[in-house]
C-alpha cells in the first residue's frame, strides 16, 4: 500500500506557485517587452507634433509612450503622471527613446509641464483615430480574425466632469468590442449637438460589415438604422418612450408574453439564471417577426424580462425591456440576442466605471485644449492593454506596476500573445 508521501511525490509533485500575473521582469521578458515598446513608438510617431521645432528637447513619440507607462502605473493627473515618469527605470526610458542627459548620458524623463503642454496642444481627434485603429488591429490579431465580423460593438457616450473650464463639459462618444471590453473608436461630440448625430463620425473609420452594433434607446433612430444597414452592419437596439409610436407597435406585436406574473418566464425563447451576491437573477427573452413595423432593416422585435430574487425566492425587482433588431432568425438565435443586450452594458461598468473610479477621470480638472480627450484616450489604451493581457483585477495590477515599473514590459508582451 502506497504511503501518502509516495502519492504526493509521484502523482502531484510540489511545484513553486506564483499568483502574480506579471512577475518581476527577467532578461528575456525585458527584451520581448522592449520590442512592444517599439510598436508604441511607431504608433505615436504618426501623431503630428504641435510644437515649434525650436527648443524641442523631447521627441513627441517618446513623451506619449512614457505617458502610457504612467497610465499603466495608475497615474490620474498630470502631477501624478510627472511623478510616475520621473520614477521610470532606465530600461523603460531607453526603450521609449527619451533624450539623453548631455552630462551623464543617461536617459532623461520629460517633466510634468512638458507632458501637460503636449497633451493640451495635441490634435485629439487624429490621435484618438490612430490609437483606436491600433487597438482594433491588436484585438483582431488575438481573435485570429481579419476583422470584426460577427462581433458585438457597443456604442455609448460619456460626459467628462470638470472638463469645461467654465463652459460645457466635454462629451466623448465611444465604441467598445463586446467580450474583450476594449475601446476601438472614440470621438469628441461637438458643442451644441449630441452623440446621436455622431454615429457616422465614430464608425466611419471602423470596418463594421457583419458587426452587431448595440446601443441604448437614445440611438433607436431611423437615421442610425439606415446608416448601419447601409454599411452592411447589424443592430440590436432597445426601444423606450422616446419613440412612443414604435414602442407601442413593438408591444402590440409581442402581446402579453412575459408580462403575466402567473406565467413568469414560461414559454420564453431563451431563459437563463445568474446567481451571485446573495441574489438570483432570472432573464428571459421572447422574439417575434417585426411585421408591419416601418423601421429601417427591422427583422424582429423582442421583450426581455429580468427578475431579481433573494436566496429564499422572494421577488426583489422586475424589469421589462423592449427592443428591435435587424438580425433574422436564421442569423441569430434568441440566446445570442439576449447576450448582446446584456453585454452591451460592459461599456458602462468595464470602461466608463474604470475610467471614473480607478483612474479618477471626473476629478482630474483637465479642461484646457484637448487635455480631456487625450487623457481619456490614454486611459482607454491602458485599459485595452490590460484587458488583452488577460487582467481582470485592474486596480491590483496597477498597484503592482507602480511598485515595480518593469512589470510593464511583460504586460505589453502578454497583450499580444
């Protein structure tokens, strides 16, 4: 009879275990990460330098690259960015190709004021376009696809608080890839208008053929649907009281299904349970053909019922949501439509919430020039690198990077592997 010692040695050998996703960088990791930094330099080398060439000491690409490092180290403000950059180890400064100190020959970091002036004077729209394309390309390579075909793309706007400087606060309109939770496009909403009119400006640079675009009820507009179908994209949109006639038609087609508490979720085209945080959430969806509805590309309408109960089965809340989609029954099952509606809200809790709470975006008081948009762009880029590297605990990872900046290098490598 084998002893416990024999079993432990022969069936499950003891091995070192590390819970650190990105350990201290070894020589190999540093070399691989340095190649990734070169990609960032090449990206920012395409951004137009707004400065007068006379007196320039730091290259624009180097400044923007070290600002990515600062964001990954948890910098929230220009002061914190300056401090994080000043503490960067020589290996990262050298990889970012910063200027050399003429006295010592060591790589020298740009100052806080240099970073602030560059960010304020930058062409935010052009820089956002370049960064969005870069993230989309990297995200697409990780999926092993040539494009976004069949992928969900969530649209939503965000007002950046304290960014107006006495005027209207800056509003940014973004597009996030479902599942991966990375922003691949962002545009500034001009003063005097709103995000509803900015759908073409946001999506024109993005290849959306075959993409399923999701948006809230504000975007349930004929013009938006015409634009998406004209570009061979699909849509899943919620319908609310801002389109009273359309909502009335959707409700009439669906009748009483899902409304009767006696029936509950019985007879739904798809239903699922989600347990956690001491609650049980029951979601069910019903879909019917969009017969007689005059809305561009409409194929089906749907009703979603969400019930939240406690551990004893007592009803806490109930919500009924209506929507419309250009996806026919042969293109998407009920489960897929329900999934797109649910994951759409990732743009709120995986992007906007992280920017607000983890990066303190609404408390930054960046209101001069393009500062609000450019800083949001860097936060989007930092979040994308973290998400693509498989990070789920963002705050903890930023803290570990702040403790040792060389962890940035293996993270950059992991974001493309």
